[in-house]
């Protein structure tokens, strides 16, 4: 029988302070509200110094308050250790343990919430825990190797205070750039729910997911300025069976980006803007990237974004890969630059050594019921690889208006059309 625990994190504090690796102190304001705890007893524990024998007693209660583990919550003392201890205790407990962060000001981070939780493991996961190769320096808060996490933001804010870091971001011009920390990174997390959390001003991505399976995220609120570099809302990589629903994302890069090796990702009811839109890619940059399959983006609303729905792949791809069974359905564009775009000649800032065509093969791509207005004439832009023309691209019921008339452009693709077509079809 599969033994599983749910780790419930309830965040309801007023101010949360984090410290970056550089040990510069980053302060964040947060407006958080108390949440219903489903009637469960949440211990209100006073400030106490760490005492292992007391911890042992508390371990039975099912609620693990960071304050019981020594968190000072004075905004000055580094409370990371207490967070870690509370997590370890919760992780090792049976039943439905709950890690609690009571109201207060906490200086923490970067911090790892790492499994496997001793009795939470279903055994299906590959239990290598060498995270050194991943983590160090490129996340603020990391959840890794956890099965059955129930992460409730309860309106809590994770503020990366990225403004001072953004000028140091060189990733848009340098291939070998140093990645700035992701606000919340999920690595090998499975069968989990993340809801109602708010992430603002991350240094790079707000939420990253790598090697995750069966994750539902909803009610997220992700905010950074429209000109902040690489602050993607949610980046998904090598992950499967992921759904992102009913969320608001306003940021400086892709609202959601779906990277290599991802399958069965559904994005629904996301309001995006400002930002670069919802993208599959970029793909084809590195050696041996995995295929991307069975992705749906539906009922999303884009306002003032650079792109709407996009697939982008690099030139000079070192290995071949495939993108197939992609559906963009019922998406609304409000003053969007390129509402529908496939770009297989992606190579920002002349970072490609030479201009060999992309080796990412695109097939079975449907754009259906995409309507609204554009901010440029280029409403439909389908630029496929000259080495591997796109196959089975369908445009159905497209109505994208531009004051002076919208246009379409096709290269290395012969789409099939159905229903209304504004702009008029290309590639005929
Ligand atoms: C921890 O608590 C126990 C029981 O309350 C007490 O006997 C012990 O001295 C305490 N240890 C420390 C290090 O405070
Ligand atoms: C295509 O993707 C959808 C989800 O977007 C999935 O339901 C369907 O089974 C996939 N079809 C194939 C043939 O893989
Ligand atoms: C899209 O979002 C904009 C801005 O929030 C809103 O005014 C508009 O009604 C929304 N449109 C749809 C179709 O949901």
C-alpha cells in the first residue's frame, strides 16, 4: 500500500524578509491574511529557544510551527534553520502534518524543503538527493523530492526584491550568463497542489518546475514590472501532467514558458499582461533536449503583451527534437503584438555562431478560436524551419483585428484553414 502524507503549508504572516546568497538583506512587505484552517488546531506558540525534547512532544500534534523550532521572527535573526527543522519534523511525521509559519517577520533563505519525507514516499520516485548540482545559488525557496505537497499560499507574498538584481541580468545577451535565483523552485515534486500564492519581483523566474509530475497550480498571482528581465511567471521543464488554472500573471517575460521534455501541460484561465505571452520554448538550444507533447492553452486572456501564443525554437540546435499535439484554443487578445507566432529562427542578440536551421520538428499544432485586437499588423506569423517544415498546422476561426488591417506571414508551412480568417490566410 502506498503511504502518503500531505504537507500543508499555511503562510499567513505580515512581513517576510529574505536574505540572498550574497547575504545582502532583502526585505519584503507583504499583505497576508489569515486563512481558514479547516477547523484544525493551529498551535499558537510563543517564542522559545530550540529544545529538542520539546520538539519531540510537539511532533505528535501534527502542526509544526517554525516558532516552536526557534524562529525569532524579528526580521533580523536568520530563521532559516528553524524553518528547516520544522520541515524535517513535519516531513518525518505521520498523518497530515502541517508546517505553520505564524504571523511575523522572518529573515530566511535561501532555503530548501527537501524530501524524501521518511514515510511519505510512495517508492516511485528515484531517490537521488544530490541537489548540489541544481540548487546552489539559483533559487530562493526550493521544494525538492516531495510527494503529496499541499502548498497553500493563503494570499501570502513571496517577494524576491529583484529590482537591485535585474541590472545584473545578462541572460538576454550572454549565453554563459549566471542565472539569478528563482523565487520558488520545485524539483521532483509529485502529486501536489500549489494554490493562492502571490509572487512578486523575483530576481529571475517566479516559479520554476523541473522533473515534476502531476502538479496543479491555481489562484496564483504573479507580478513584476513589464521591463524586468527574465522574470517569467512560471517555467515548466521536463515535467508532465501539470495544470495551471485561474491565475493572474503580469511580468517582464513569458507569463508561462514550457521548456524541453514537458508533456501533458494544460494552461487554462490565465490572464497575462504585461509580459511576452505564453510560450512553448525556447527549445533546441542545448544538446539532447526532450520532446514537448500534448500541451493545451485555453481560455487565456492576453492584454498588451508582446506575443500571445508562441512556439519558439533556436537556430543551430545541437540535437533534433519534436514538438507535437499542441492546441491553442479560445484565447482572447487585447492589443497584443504578435497574437499567433511560431518562430523557429529564434536567436536573440546574435548569440548563434552560425545560422543553421532549427532541428526541432513541429507537427500537429492547432490554433482555434483566437480573437481580439493586435498592436501591430503582424497578427499571424508562422516562421518554420527551412530544414523541417511545420506539419499539420491548423488555423480555425481566427479573428484578429488591426486598425489598418492585420497581416499573416508563412515560411516553410502550409497551414490548413477552417472558419473565419482575419487576417487572410498565408501559405496557400
Ligand atoms: C530542554 O527542555 C527540557 C525539558 O523541558 C529541560 O530539562 C532541558 O534542560 C532543556 N534543554 C535545553 C538545552 O534548554
Ligand atoms: C493531445 O493532447 C491532448 C491534451 O492537450 C490529449 O488529451 C490527447 O490525448 C493528446 N493526443 C495524443 C494523440 O497524444
Ligand atoms: C480580458 O482582460 C481584460 C483586462 O483585464 C478585460 O477587460 C477583458 O474583459 C477580458 N476579456 C475576456 C474575454 O475575458
